[in-house]
């Protein structure tokens, strides 16, 4: 088994009605519960829009990316292969609100 980082980008829910927003959150709960039960979902969280990007010579006060490019959250998955992890990501609720999921294997050290 390998561990994968899923970088969640975009996924604007600000224009959803109260009912649609509640339904979307239920989708997230069901998604996480389903994959927790199989042992694939190891954790994750949404990220606040505020942040800082640091380089060797400066601190940029805003994180890189805006709108659809903004990193809005992350998940950690455990799967046998990149293909398996990608299949799990394909049902991620962020996709239904215009977001994307980048699936990357974590390199063991």
C-alpha cells in the first residue's frame, strides 16, 4: 500500500443555496465515511484562503493561485496504486462544484 496526497483546488460553494450547501456537506460526509470504512481515507481538511508563500528571499502574503487554482483543501489516501487512488478521487464531492483533485504519491524517505 502507498500513501497519496490529494490536493483539492477550487470548488466554489458560495453561490449554493442553503439547502444545496447542506446537501453538498452531506455528500462530503458520506464520501469520507465510505472511504474510512475501507481504510482508504486517512484524513484531510479544508484550508482557509489566507496564508503565506515563503521563498528563500521573501514572504509573499497571499498563497499562490486564486479561484479555481487556489488550494482549498487536502486529503490523504491509502491505496495500492496511483490508478486506485485516482478512482477514489473521481468521486470526490469537490468535482461537483467545479473543483479539481490532484493525486500525488508520497515518496517514502
